């Protein structure tokens, strides 16, 4: 389906508001929307809501061969799915420019920042290593998928546990969950992406653009940073020129945002751990609260069959033979020929 | 080797202590949970959750246009990796179910697209997907000649029938059967099975699932009326 | 005149026949088309068969190769693949397998897994080192409906006639030796048979549909039976059916199962001796 374009009056209205330091949803220029991080029952499954934008990330692992150029390292795959689920204008199975940019930035954020220790994923050098795969599904596109995906991906990696492995000579044993506690991935730092949108020759700048603001913006700057103030990615796109001061100002804002989001991720991880330890309910089913008008809950119900289901009732079985078959008439002898 | 997702046993939902065999797990739904679609629903059955969205009736690609009815398209997205042949089969099953329920003749030369995202598969995933898709169609107010409710049962080695099985029950059991019923006469719209079973076990499972499907229909009605009446 | 009527009003044309409990090709509603089977027709394959149900023709060839096992170390692999080329019908296009071919391949794989007719442990040559991979290639030569039944019949008869060369692995050098002169039969523990019925006009059940009947159908049911057990009931959507109708389908499945199994046995016997 085609994308509905923004009308000129809508565009002008948004631009006018921004030039007066106001935004449609009542935020200040440097505010993020509400952030909600939830984890699934399976390990390494993370669901992030940034305002109405929703992203689901799932980490999985398998044993495979390491890359020939790096025989001592495990492999990390990043896959970003932009399907029509998120927004009608996305098409299934076709890579768009937007999709390529997104997955490239995610790879730079997660792989090239070396946030994960790949060496610890090696089982037998040159032969067997863990392949870790992150699938990032964008569920709802209401702007700034990028920041939302980076939060979901890194939180999922931090939440994930892989099965323990022991090597004895040639024998490799992968221990089941009951056998041994699964081990977490070793993560050195938490890199996060922060997007800034620029308007009117780079004069006005806002953090966390919504979907409509993204349609109006002139250009975008993405800063990948961890809480130690180390920059791992920086990308400027669009038709605009930025002053040095603006880049510095953005990086200062990014420091604040990253520190805050990192804290949130840690709290969410700790909460999930606590809930699991205490055996409380957790997982996505808990995301839906029963108080909303649009949600509903039916507690577990015991179903009583109308009669004893384990007993074969003879009436129906015997009556069938006398009945006329619904195949029209009695099944005829089937003619089977055979050639050799 | 297939990649695997790790689930710890102690994290799974606590076993119900009252006759666990005939219990339909807790159903939770949220209608209109997403904003960009015509209809969307997040449904959970116990720990299993799935997300369904519906677009339509909307424009259709010329190559798929049908002159007398709407084209029903269904996409199933697994959580890990690319769709496999097993997912294609699942898509085909669900597509033919909804081609039968949606009154496609009302919207010639248009498309109705259903997209399903697996969010957590911990048993009875197909049933959960079908139920979510049906609720999403209701949320998008697409005309249907009847509603459908899917209920799964599994057959343990000794022939014991378990309603709405968890992942563990499915793996341990000898067979599992997913029944889909219509809301008018509670007839069988679809059956998908795996594993061997006898005719008696089939019949027992059918009766149990039919009884349970009424609870699912009741849940659909409650969910819709909560949204519409208040 | 009748031909024009058939093209213009296919449903009405069929209804007139079905009122009299007969189909345009002179069959009863519950009647199968003539089934023809030839086993061992491809001499270069480890096992092969050719099955015709009416005009529908499917050829199955089984090729074996050795490979390294997965992590568990003892399970072999069975890889069924259904090919629907433009050769068999104008509905199919060349190129990667379409939806129908993919679903059929998956159905074949599910059938083997559900019935456990070939146990994957039996395909192990040397634990942890070497297992058999059986590529089951099903090629449709002529498409006239009811592919599912033709494919299962072809696959099962080919599996039953499959023999594998004896392979030994040298303990020290790790060398693989094959002895082409002695072959062992692949152990096949049971023989599932599928029966497909379609629903016409939301009420009538027709066994073994032709492609014309399939295009008019409002639903389909496939029942796979094995001995006294049901292996699978596969009804992907379509018209809702009553319990009695489904029970009839299962009954019909058992009858067809017996016939098809005896056909396979007879054909196998006459090939061997």
C-alpha cells in the first residue's frame, strides 16, 4: 500500500510549532517519549515501547563454524525486519533504502562498537563457535524506530543466556537447562543510539522525532554512545550543514539521554530477575493490564465435557453403518490395475 | 542445526492444581494495541502470545486482483530467522480458514491483509494465532459469515487428553491436534494434527475442544462488548 | 453443446451429474480413479517408483548420500522435495518452488515424522561421524488433481523399495569404504496412506478429485491412515463439516488405506521375483 503523504498545511503547522519551541504531543524539544521495557518468558526476548513505537527483539543461538578470517571468534548476526506489520507502506521481503540504513546503523552500534566479547563464544578454535543472532521486529512505526531498536537489541542481548558447553578432547557436550545453569553473554558496555532531527537549515533541533516530524525534517544526526561518554557511531544525513557547536551540543544531550536509558535498562533487567526469583508472573501476558477499556481477561476455566469422553458411545458408531453414507451412495469396489 | 531459544523451566506458568487436564489457560487480549493498522490485537493464552494486525479492505496489487471478490493475504512472521516451509504450511492453513469466514464478495477488487507475528510460542501456538487473527478481523470490522475459535489438545502416551497443551505437553505427548470451530453450529472448519492417534482419542479430543471453544467465543464477545459498549 | 456448457457453467454442469450420484467421468462419488504403480523404474536411484492416479502422474526417486550428523550425532536426514514444473500443468511457472510445492514438501516431511515409518536413528552409519541423507525427489509429470495422494503413494512405495549400499568406516584411518555388491533394504516400519476428499457446494463429499473438481471445491480434507491408527487429519479451512461427515471421511480413508497397501505389497512382490 502507498504511504499517505503529509499535506502542506500539516507540514507548515508542524514547522511553525517547532520554530516556536512547541511540539504536537506537548513535549519539550529535548524530551524523549515514555519508555517501557518488558521481557518475555523466553530468555533474550525484549519488547520496547517508545511512545507508540513498538519493537520486539529476540536473541537466539546455534553452534556453527567460525569465520575463516577470525577462527577464535563467535559470530553475531543482526537482522532488522521492516514488514507491513509496522506500517502499510513497508513491503514484505523487499529491502528499502530505509531498511538498509537501519540495519547498517544497528550493525555499527552492536558489532563495530565491540560491546560484546566474541572470543568467549568460541568452543573449539577454527571448528565450532556460537553464532548469536538478533532478530529485530518493528511492530509499530510511530517515528524513531532506530533508537527504539537499539534499546531493544542491547537489552535482549543482556537478558539472553546461552546453554553451557564443555569440551573434553574431541567430545563437545551442550548442557540442557536442567543440567546446568545457562550462561550470560559477556557484554562490556551498553551502546545506545540517539537521533536528533533538524529543521529550517539546522536552526532548530529536537530529540526523538515522531513519525510526522520525521516526514518534515531536513536532516538527521545519529549518535551512538555508551554511558562512559564514548562515541561509537556518528552519522549525519540530509540536506543541511551543521555548526561545530551544534554537534557538541548534541553530544552533550546524548550523554544525558544515554545515562538515563542505561539506568532504565538496568532497572528493567533487575525487576525481571526479581520477578523470576520470586516465581511471580512475568512475560508479555503481564504487559496487558486488565483495566484498559480495550483489554479483557478471562481467568483459567475448567472445561467439563458434556459426557464422558473416554467412553465410546456405541449408538453413534453403529448407527453410522446403517445410515446412508454422505458420500452419496455406498463405496464401490475400486478398480486397481497394475502394469509392470 | 536449527537455532534455539532458551526457556527456563521454572519460568513457565505455574501448573494449575485443579485437574490440570481440562483447563483452558488464562486468556488475555488487547484490542487496538497498535496505531498504524486498521485492526490489531495482542492475544495471550497462558504464556503463549501472538500479535495480529489487519489491513483492509484496501487496494490490491494488480497481479493478485480478483474481479468478483477480495483477495485474502496472510503473512506469518516467526520470531527467529526467515520463514521456513513449516511456516508456509501454517500460512496456507490460516489463509484458507479466513477465506471461508470473510465475506469476500462484499469487496471485489480489493485486498484484506492479515499479518501475524509470533511473540512467544509456549504451546498451542497455531490456535493462539488463529484466535488472534479472528479478533483482529473483528477489531477491523471486516464482515465475516461466522467467527472461528481454535482449540488445541494433546494426546499423552497413555491416551490421556490434555486441553490447551503447553510446550512441554506437546513435546512429551504422542500426538497433538488443533481444532477450529465455527460460531454458528460449532462445526469443524479446520483440523491440523501431528503424531499418531486412534479414532477414540480423536473423538474425545473433539468433544473436549468443542466444549472449550464455546468459552473462547464467549471471550471474543466479552472483549468486543467491553470495547464497544463503554 | 455439452462442452460449452461445461466451460460456461461448470458448477451447474457438475450439479446435474451429482444429482444422479455420478460424476462426469463416470465415477461414483466415493470412487477412486484407476491407480497404476510401477516400482524400480529409475535404475540409477536407490529407490524409485512411478504412480498414476487417473491422469495424475508422479515419479519419485530416492538418492542417498553420506554426511556429517548434527549435534546429537546419530540422526540421519530425510529431505522430501516436491517439484511442480510447467511440464505438468500450465498453472505452474518455472523458477523457485511455489506455495503449493512448498506446502506439499512440508506435508511429506510431516507425514514421515508423524507416522515414524522411517526412523532417523536407522539412518546412522557410524555414530557421531557419518549418517545417511536421503533426498526424496517427487516430480509431477502430469497434474490432474489429488497430488497429495499420488505423492504419498509414490513416496511410500519408493521408500519400501529403497536399498542402501553397505558402508564401513575404518576405525584408525577414518577412511570410508562402500561395498556396492551388497545392499541392505531400508527398514520401513509402516506404510501410511492418504485419502483426499473435497467438499462440493458446501455439502457433497467427493473422493479423489480431478483438477477441475479441485477448482470448484469449497474445501478439502486429507486423512492419512496407518493400520488401525490415524496419522493425520488435515483440513485447511474451507466449509465447516459436521462430525458425521468427518467420520465418513475417516472411514473412507481406512478402506483406501487397505487397498493401497495391498497394491504396494503386490507390486513389490512381483518386482523382487
